[in-house]
């Protein structure tokens, strides 16, 4: 077994590995992750048997994500080696991840500690009317304000991700009295349908308005939202037709920042 830098030509096999876990990622979703991350592949006889990514957000924070070892190869330390190989280069940074139940024991061994639960909600969205709040599509000149707001809420700089979303996703903003951006959300293709996230706002009402803004044109379509359990969006999401299908645990190592819980994650991988 050898561990090598993850390359574009490994992504077909990465997609097969994630589909074997019934994760919904398409090849395009892996490609998006690769543009923002670096990774490692564990190879046996040239075949990918394990994978892990690291996404760096500014100088202080990194996320570890998409950690998968083929079922028949588990329990031999491959997951540990993949993680260590990515973590060696960033000692001193705060490390974050969203752990499945299968992942928690490995991450605890690596020094991560559990924090809050993230709820994965999805389903065919019910018809809703447009919100009457000040929601509008983001303009290109809003990107800077969105990056600033996102960094403040996340306590990490993910400007590369927001720029990617500005190019390939739909972005909407909620504005304050003077027209300033005080919240935003994104809608993009992902997995079996579309994801609404990130959703970064100061209040639950603003988050609900942004969700309704997108939902108004999506009735009957498959929508996914990953939301922080602490923010209590769930009963309302159920009324919209989205059911909780799973939970994952936020974990951190070397915590140094104070990120806010998010009404919507970009994805479990990207926070
Ligand atoms: C999580 C996963 C990557 C672990 O890979 P792995 O190669 O089996 O992990 P390792 O063999 O390196 O295990 C490292 C340590 O954690 C422990 N460990 C790993 N998974 C465990 C589990 N489910 N329960 C108990 N202990 C576990 C191992 O015992 C080992 O400790 P040891 O060295 O003292 O024996 C693998 O189970 C997997 O791909 N799961 C499905 C996808 C998934 O959920 N990934 C996590 C996404 S956040």
C-alpha cells in the first residue's frame, strides 16, 4: 500500500468509493472539492482503496473531509495514515471536520473533540410563496461583502469557496436598512438534486426568508440542507417537506476560533 497525492485521474475511483457508502457525490462534486482542496489517495496495486482531503481556509484553519477507506481494507490503519499525512503539514492550525458515526473513533484517536450535531435534511420541497423580506439576487459587487460576512461568521477565510459560488451557483442576499448585506445563501447542483447552503444570517427569520426565496421556484424538486442542530431550524424544515435523514458531529482539534453555528452548511465537507 502506498499513499500518494490525490490527482484528477483518481476521481472516478473516488466517486465509486463514495457511492459505495451511499454518499451522493457525483464526479462533478468531487471535481469541485478538488479545486478547493488537496488530498491523498491510498493505492494498492494502482487501485484507489482510500482517500482523504484537506481544505485550507486562510492561514489558521483547515477542514479535513471525504475520508473513506474501502470496506474490505478497514481496520488496518489506512484511515489513520491518510489523515496523518494531511495533518503533518498543518500542525498548529485549527482543524475542523464533520464526523460520521464510523469516523468518530478514528478522529478521537487523532485528538479531535466532539462539539455539536449537524442535521442532514432533504426531500422534495413543498410549494411556498416568495418571502416579503428584502431578499434579492447577489450582484457581482456584493461578493466582497459576502466574503467578509462569511469569514466573520465562520471565523475562517473561505474566499476561494465564495468566489467559486459566485461563478457557478446562485447567490441571494438579505439587506439591512441601508442596503448593506447582512446575510446570504447559495443554491447549487449537488448529488441527487440541489443544496441550499451556505446560509449565513444573523437571525432565524432571515435564514427562513432566504430558503423561501429559493424554494419558491423549486416546488417538487429534491433539495438538501445541512443545518446546525443548535439553531432550531428543523421543525420548520419538516413543514417544507425536508426530513432529517442523518446526523454528523462537528469535531475540532487545536480550537482557536469562535465560529458561529450555521443555518446552512455549504456541505458537510466544506463547513
Ligand atoms: C472511518 C474510516 C475512514 C476509518 O478507516 P480505517 O482505515 O478503518 O481506520 P484505521 O484502521 O486507520 O483506524 C484507526 C484507529 O481508529 C479505530 N477505529 C476506526 N474505526 C473505528 C470504528 N468504527 N470503531 C472503533 N474503532 C475504530 C481503529 O481501531 C484504529 O485504532 P487502533 O489503531 O488502536 O486499532 C472507515 O471506517 C470508513 O471509510 N468508513 C466509511 C466512510 C466514513 O464514514 N468516513 C468518515 C467520514 S467523516
